[in-house]
């Protein structure tokens, strides 16, 4: 088999006088050649035996279009094509890179710096082996020793194949094709730094808010063994506010220096005050021969009665996940510009927290988060069900933990550190690692795992946890999901009982995961290294089934439905006094793991047109008005009773009144009032109750409730539905029946029939209220529908107020239904109640259809509107609305079906 090697011949001239402290950029043109069999050696490169291909670094082989191209068929909707986005070019293995540089001056002590690589790098300069580095989250650095002025050849051997077993099926986001890709190359900063004989290898800053002091810990390499001075300065903006000079002994390898300050300002989301520290080693003539600097902030994370606090005040984490989803480049941004887009978008939706699921972002992310007051959770590159099984992997992970602390530990935004996602295995090892890291570095909170399914764990914090991320405790759930299918809608529930007695702050894990139908217009955005073959396959499938014209409506209706579910999830957490935050999955889409489109934004952090940021902030912001009430639907002989609360995590007490207003869809105000002005403390406070007589609501109405704090932007909205307690008597021109025989007989006689067969007699899919969980491809056994698509103006729904999407008044009807699959029927283009199928099947589905059958006219309803109607007021009302429509002149179905075709829907 032919061996594949690389030749190097690129020469770059750096003009001007070279200063020892000025880094030389290694960005630009390199030569590359892949070595899939890993048979290359440095001698091949030295002897210049083989030619390579030009490539720009920083960059990846994907950017250079090097690698295998996909052969997937988008006309077939299968699991392979739907698993994730597809790399346009894919290569995993060894690749060799080389370039020539030209130094103007001698270098006595140089370092090659590569900001981020997957996974392992070997480095040579002029044939001299400099060693290897292995890391997924930290720079790869190589000491060159002394270099003379003139030409030098740098060779990098980069191996992006799996080095350690850090995850099941390569799902950890530091190493996966499911989110970022397993690219080969170098991204971020690339430089050769000229250093003196004295070098500051590390600078860690330990601010103390209570004493207003800073302890600077330095690791020093002093090859001359001569006595030197260390000058440390503290800056607030461009103003120097403190300095201190200490003497370094000839054999110093480290220095701990405490600097006293005064009038410092703490760092938080509301005041992200930053300071800068510079550390300089000076020679006898006070010339700077080594320098290192870092930004930092004064903040004090705390556990106050199991509440998360910062600087002595309660905070609440309003978070989402970042699973390294960057579809254009296939890797995270390495410059501030890209991160400004991410954090500005997250902030516009009211968030203050981002969790990095099984990976660690680069330096630029921390810098932007610092400046904007975001609270970040970083994780080891680990998502493993057998932690502890492989000892070399454990050693790698401990080294990665040290690199994370060393490289990013000074950033005030780095508030939380988890050992990985949903870990299982050796918890003794995990707890020991947490204890060691806490003892070494107390600047943040630590946890052994971000949730776990491990038996005997996951329902209560681990012994060394500073905080606890979970879906449930030993006392119950702390998120919705399945609860929303099992329990009738109420807006009074919180999770107080579930979190009672928790000793550390609790944050809810991966809240949401409600699927939204693919936005097929997004296809055109994929102009980078990834191809949306999954989206294209869905589009082709819908086109074949004559559904493509409904795609935009499916996206909008399923997205609006998902917003309602996310809103209730967030408000339940805010109503629970002993919850300290939530982590959504997700504000934006996750295109891996079976195309999990669970976001209200797309994978580019851009809007799908589902909700405006200001509307999302109504229920996701530092201050949120809340409303507790028992149910969604009422008869007009009832009273609407509710408790008004305010969730206040603004960093200060509020002294405010609260207004409420209830209006009809047309904008008519039917109730309004205010609660007396009072002090609103940090946390969730009850402000008072309202009790409203609904008797003046004479016709079916959807009422909008607004609660607001005057003279602020803080307001929130809810909908309730009110139906008449007494209904008009039917003219009895319509037969309502649950019997197939009776229905068919009446239809054959030319009569009008509303047919409501028992759900056990319908061939179809069990009704489920919530949308597809996560992905219908990843979890194919779930009922898997995505809500309703309705025409609110349809006369069949004239007495049943509705939006064009699922809302809470549909809960009982949907959960008491069997969804019909109507592919076998003639085209029913506008079912009265259409059900959106999941995008992996794209069947035509409905809960209510209308048709002519022979000389008769039919409404077929597969929702139960027959039983226990005294207690099921929505079913009672829908039945009334359908009967009134069937009995009206407006009922004139356009589609004709036969009794034989109708029978195919029934057992």
C-alpha cells in the first residue's frame, strides 16, 4: 500500500527588528498531508521526500475540503441520515503540517503555542523533537530552546483519533461529530513566543472580597539562578490602583504575594466590574524580562441556607446549554466577535448562565462572559457510564482538570465546575477528585456530576458537592416533562416538597427538550463545513407526501406550543423558593443525537420567528411577576382565584405595587385592579390574592391575564378559558353517536352525524399532550406527535376559542384521544383538528375531520367528547361547538369518502 507523507517548502520572512517579548504569528500557509496509516516519521519530513497540499492555519482539514465526502441519499428518510448534520469532508487520523519561518534575531528560549487542537500533537523544529501534548480543552505548548536567526522548519503531527475513552459512542461534546466535529488542524491563536531565561509560567489570582485583597500565586522558571525583583500591579480600567515589588531569590520557582486594596467593587451580572493584574520580573536595571497578565473580578459565591448567593445576595441561574454547536465552522468561535453574538443573544432572552455540556470553551468565551456578567458552568470532557474502568483515562482527566484551572481559573465568570455529564461508575473517584480540586482552588463551586442515572446516586447531593444539578430528588421531580402528560394542567404547582432538606443549592437539569418541527428555510444557512442532509431528507419526504406547503405552519405551531411548555417549566422553578436555577435544553437547537430541534432559536443562535426576546423575558428575567391558579378552564358560574407573586433576583429589594388586568381577545377589559405597594424581598414573594366572579362572561372566551409592576418593564401574561355553564338546546337535527353501526346507518340515510367512537376502537396513535421529547429518531418508541395545527376561524371551533396551536385547554382532549392516521383517505387538506406528526414519519394525522359519506355528512372526532362531561368541561364545550357547526348551514364538507375508507380507521 502506498505510504502517504508530507513535504515542506514554505518560507516566511518576518521583517523588522525582533523584540524578545513580541510573539511571532504562525498563522498563514502551511503544507499538509494526511497519514491515515500513521506510518510517517520525522525523517520523511527532514529528507523532503514527499510533497504536501497547501492549507491555511488556523483552520481545519474540513475547511480545506480534505477528507471523505458523504454518500448519503437525501431521498430516503432513515436513521443514518437523521442522526446529525453531515460533514462535507471527514477525516479522522494523523495529519502532518509543516512550514518554514525566518527569524531576524536569535531566540534564547522560545515557546510554540497552539490554542486548541483535537486531540494529540507531536512537534519538531529543525528535526529536533520537542515532545507531545494531549488535550481537548487547553493550549498545546512546546519549548523550542534557543533558536538562531535565520530559517527554521516547524513540523506538527496532529492525531485527532480517540486517545482516551471519555464517552459513550463519542457523545461528549469535546470530541464528537454530533455537535462540533472531530476536526483535524489548529484553531485560535498560533504563535512562537520568545522568552528570556526567567519566565512566568503561570499566574493565578485569588481575590478576597471580605478583606479587599488579592493573593497572586506565580509559577516561575529562572534558568539564570540570579536574584531578581517581581513587580505586581493592579489596574481598574486604565488606572493603576495598587502595586507591590518583592524580591525573588535565585532559586525561586514560585511566589505568593498579597496586595491590599480599598474601595473595590464586586463582580456580578448587574455590575461586571473587572480588574487587571500584571506581574513583571525585572533585572538589576529594572528592565522587564518576563511578564504575564490576567483579568479578574472580586466575587464571593455562597451557600446561604441552601440558596445560591453571590456577594451575600441571593442569585438565580437562568441558564441554557452550549453543546459546542457551531455549524459553519464545526468548532467554537476562537475570537470575541463570535462569543459576543452568543452572549448578547442569551442576554436578550433574559439568561445569565450557560452550561458547557462535557467541554470547556476557549479563552475568548470567558473574556466576553466576564465583561457581561454571565455565570458559566464548565465540565470536564467526560460523558461516561464506566468512570474508573480505564486508569489512563483517569490520569488524562485529572490533567485536563488542572489545565482548565490553570488556563481559565482567574475568570470571574468561571463560577461552576462539574466533572462531566450524567456520569456513572466510580463515584469514590469522582468525589475524591472534587475534594482535591476544592482544596487546591476555592474560587468556584464544584459538583461530582451534572446529574446521574447511577443507582444509589443522583437523588441527593454527593458528599463534596457545593451545588447539585438534577432532574429529581428522593422526594420527587423538579422539572415537568412527563408530569405535563400525567397531571391535569394547573398553575399552582411548585417543587417545594421535592427540594425540602437539600443541603446545597439545587439547579434543575436539562429542562425542556420539547421538539419543534424543522425550519426548512434554515437549509440555506449551511454555507460552511456541514451539510444539513437531515433537513433536506425531511423536506424531500414532505414533498413526496404533499405536505411541504404546511412545513412553515408546522414549525410555527409546534414552536408556539413549545414556548408554553418552557414558560410553565421556568415559572414552576421560579415559584419554588429552594431552587437556585434552571438549565434549559435548550434555547437553541441541538442538531445531533437524532436531530434534536428543541430550541426556540436555531443552531446559529438566530430566531425562528417563534417569540421575540422581550416576550420571552416576561417569564425569564431578574424580576418576574407570577400567578398561581388551579386550572386553565372555567365555567362562568365559578370564580377565578389566584395568588400573585413576584420572583425578585434583581440584586436589591423592590418597593412596588402590582397591577392586574384581564381582557378578552378583542381587548375589552373585564377586570382590573392593583395590590397595595409593599417591599419585595429577594426570592419569591406572595403579594396577595385576587378573586373574580366570572358570571359576566356570557359567551365562550379566552381571557388574557396581565400582571405588571408599574413604572417598570416587568410584566407577564397567562390565558384562561371560560365557557357558559348553561348551553343552548340543540335542534336535534344531528345524530351524536359512539356506535359505528348507528353512524353508518344514519349516513346511508343521508343524515348528519357527529361520530365519536371509543378510542379503543380507533386505529392510530395514543394521544399525548407534550411534543416529542428530544428527538423522534433518538427516542423512536415515544408516541411522538408535535402538537395541533388549527384554524381558529373554522366555524366548527366557533364556540371553542383556540389559537392555531396547542394550548392548555386542549390537554384533556388530547390525552383522551387516539390520533387518526388519514394517509389512506382522499386528500383532506384542512382537518378541523390536525395533529402534527413527528418529522421522522410525516404522516397525515388528525383528531377531527369532516367529510361527505354517501348522501350523509360526517364529523369524526377521535377525542373523547362522550364521557363524564360534567367534570370535563373542555370536552363538553368542544362537543357543543361541533354539534352547533354540524347543525348549521355552514357545514358543507368538500371531501367525499366511502364507508369502506372510513372503516379503515376503525377496528
